[in-house]
């Protein structure tokens, strides 16, 4: 039995012997109307269509009552002993048929309008979410899984279609019809009307009580859902690693636990809710249990006519239909609203401060002045100060985890510093508008991201209105033109997800071409040669030289030979500037950089094949095979 199978065998026990689930809800009182509050802000231009949809849906429900009234009329005539003529029957039948046809037509028109409202509103909401997320600090997304983001932007807004396309028109029309029928009943006979509606308030009270009991699990339910969604996305994305290391069972454990936790919470929620819901359904459909005895008693006392009794039996049997529809719609509304609360939280997340000012810059020197930065209450940068000058290459080096990438990420304000000052051309970057800052800084990430589009479109992302000639010129400067031209479709080659058909070095050069085309005066390269083979590395180094002219270039590097000729090397250690200078001067000092350089050069001379005749042992004590 594989570890994967063993994991599945053990899974069913979780429902009975799982660890205690945290059912505390950060929201003591979940807002069951959160979805309505959410969509109300994004219905510009469609409110008239929504009102028309409600009117048509109400008309449809009222037309549905016409056949009920016709049955009552025929029953009354029969009880009165009146003779039926063929023309009378044909008239009533025709009226009923016409009402049914018109009712379906009105409903179809109502749903058509409401779906237009839904699609337009959801489009507006998603665009607002995308714009808002683009204005959040990059640090906001650091501890969030991509599956959770997908749920908030794609899944939760999609659920609102049910509320907008069906819930609002049908719900409002159901309320209106229920009130109209209730008034009609009281006009005919108030005593029978009371008998018809007596179960309604009790059943509605039970429904509300059941939903409030179930609401205790809403916070845990949302957290478990987000965990499950994110875990599944991560599991699928990591499948190549999982398979190559034969860890299907162990890696699946997190996803399996997330799924079973979600199922467990749903089960406990159902156990809290179903007793009340079951009683609600029993009571809300029990009108005739009260109507018939009351009617027979009043009929025996000659207090009502037989036709009136028949009227309440016929109409009372359908009295709860709007209530059932309201219950189902409100249940869906409450369920969807729990996800909508998380969307509202995202929209309420504080945007990155933006002055929106366009400032004249006195050059493009970058100056860090006593900068402190951290996450929560933990500082990771401590008093960082240095200057990267325009037209020069400034390299950031240091041990892993020393804070190099963090420093680089602060230049385009992926996060904001706690204290200190970062300036470009003597202007604090916080005084510049975000748009100007993004135009000023180009960033080439270590993990290059290319869109699922053509190579030309990926390069043109740096300048959307660039001509084909400009795209090719940028690719040539990035030493990417030759391998692009060798592809069957050249610049029109469509890249799949994550550009898996290209090597790491080729992807990196496309990213550099994108930065060159952007023509930003400040360029940050985060380990640009990380995935390059020697040939690609040489090409990337030439591309970097093309970037240097007239620009402020900051490079993060672990391959120290790639930055040996940098104008300035800033050595970072434990979030502080340990030393700075040129390569030769730093090596001569014999301090941290000299140690890093000595270790780096020593690593280049290590042979993978043992020179000893005896079988050697690796540093970790593992026996080395003889054919190594």
C-alpha cells in the first residue's frame, strides 16, 4: 500500500477522532446582508433594469394566482348549483391559459433583465477589486495563497449572480405577493385568515433561530474554505516536485486534512441548523391543518359560506409558496454573504498612501538614509544608509537572508518603511505619486513572470504603445533577439503558462528586454543570472551593460564574479550595511566581503569526482558511490 493510499485509509477516522476544531468566530454577529451591501456600490447604470426586473417578476407571480382564482370561481359556481355552459368553461380555461403564458413571458423578461444587471454588476465589482488590489502594498499578499486570492476575486463575486439574477427580483416579488395575498385573505374573512397565517410567524422565528445557531460556525467555515482552496491550488501547482520526491502521501496530508476539516465544520453546522430547518418546513406547509378545522367549525356555526371555505382551502394551500421561496433565497443570501464579508474586508484594506503628485527630480541618485523596516513588530532592516549613483552599478551582496531583496523591494515601494528616508533625486519616494514612481523604476525579478501571451506582448508590457521595431531593438539590447528569431513563430510565439518552453536564462532576457523597453531611469535586477547557464549568463551580462548607460542600476547578486566590476558594492549583513566599496578595496580589507569572495571562489574549484582511490565520504557522512 502506498503512502497516498494509507493516508486515504486513515482519513475517515478524522470525522470522529480529529483534533478539536477551532469554532471561534471573529465576527460575533455575521452580517447576512453583506452581499447586498457589497453589490449596492457597483450597480451604477443598471438600477432601472433591476426595478423593471422586479416589476416583471411581481407581475409573473400575480399572473400565477389567476388560475387559482379561476379554480375558486368554478368551485363556487359548482357549489351554488349554477349551470355550466361550454362558453363559460372555454372562457375560464382560456383566461387561465393566457395567464400562464403571460406569466412565463413576464418571468423570462424579468430574468433576462436581472441577468444583465448581474453580469454588469459583477464586472464592475471585479474591476474594482483588481484596481484596489493593485493599490495595496505588495506586502499585503506575502502571506496569502494564490488560491485564496482567486476565491475572493473569481469565486465569491460569481456567487453574487444568484442574488442579483434571481434573489432580488424573485425575493421582492415574493414579498409583495405574500403581502397582497395576506390582505386578500383578511378581506374575505379575518378569522380564516388568522388560521391561514398562524404557522407563518412561528416557522419564520424557527428559521431565524436556526440561522443564528448556524452562524456560530461561519468564521470557522470561511477559514476552512480558504485553507482548503489554497491548499488544493498549492498541491496541484507543486505536483512535479511531489512526484519526483515520491511524497504523494505526505504532501497530500495537508490537503486531505484541509478537506476533512472543511467537511467536519459543515457537518457540525448542519447538526446545529437542521433541527430548526426541519421544523420550519413542517410548519410552513401545515396551513391546511389549521384552515380545515377552523373552517369546518365556522361552517357548522353558519359563520361562513361553503364557497368562502373553499376559497381558503384553495388559496391557503398555496399561501406558503412565497414563504418557501423567501426562505430558500434568504438562506442562499446568508450563505453567500459570509464570503462577501471577506470581499468587503479586502476592499476595506488600507491602500498604499499615494500623493498622486508628479515631482521634478534632480537626477536619479537613490539614497537610503537610516532606513528601518520590518514585519509586524519585528525589524529586518536596521539603520540602512547608502547611495546608488546615476550612471553607476551598485551591487547588493551578503549572506542569504541578510535583507538584500528587502532593500531592493523598498525602492518601488512594494512596502513602506517604518522610519528613515528613501529618496530618488533628493525627493522622498513617498512624496512622489505611485504612477510617477512606477514610471521611474523598472524591476527585473529573480523569479521571472511572463504572461500567457506572445513574446512580443510580454516585451511590449514595458511600453504598451511600442512599435515592432522598438520591441525588436529592446530584444537585441537584451541579447534575446537571436533565440526569439530562431523560434518557428518568432516574436509571435505564444508562451504557455509560466513560459515552460523557454529556459530560465531566456525568460530572464525577455524580462530584461521588457525593462529596457520601459526605458526607466532606475533599474533594479534581483539576481538576474540566477537561472542562467554560462552562455546565457554571458548574454545577460551584456544586456546588463546595455542597461547601465545613463541609468541608476542596482543589482542583487550571489554569483560574486558577475558584480566584481561594479562601481560600488554594498555588503549587507543581518539587515545592516556592513561595508561598502569597490571589489579590490573590499577584498583587501579582509572582512565580510573578503570572506564571501574566498568562499565563493573556493566553491568554484570543488570537484564532483573524488581524486582518492578509496571511496570517499561526503561532508554529511553519506557513503559516496564508487562511480561518482
